[in-house]
C-alpha cells in the first residue's frame, strides 16, 4: 500500500538527499569520477536485487540520478524508503 505524503515527508527528514516529486522519491548522487559512480551503481544493484526492488536510474559520468517507486503498489512504499536508506549508507 502506498504511503501518504505526510508519512513520506516525515521519513525524508532523515534523508536530505531525497525529495518526493511526481509520485516518486528522487535523489542525485555525485562522485569524483565515472568509476566512483559506476562502483556505486554496482553495489546498489546488488542491494536492489536482494530486496527484489529495482530503482529507475541514469548515469552521466560522475552523476547517478535515482528514482524509487513501487509500481505494483501505485506509489511510494516502505520498500522505497528502505532502499533509499541503503543507498545513502553506500556513500556515507
């Protein structure tokens, strides 16, 4: 079941990199170079596969843009918030 906007906003207080737009969580991760960005994506892919929850993302050189939404639920769910926290932990 999708979370309501107030619940999402409260959860994002601990995730300043993330915002809610167009019904999805969005974040941009910036690295020193392409290798750093690609390494992040490789580690993130393993987390996503383990959770069976896959991000929408794009990479241009040192920047990775990520969007999270649970398509089967029709919105942002706890799975998205959990994956956002795991992605943040990869770079902290």
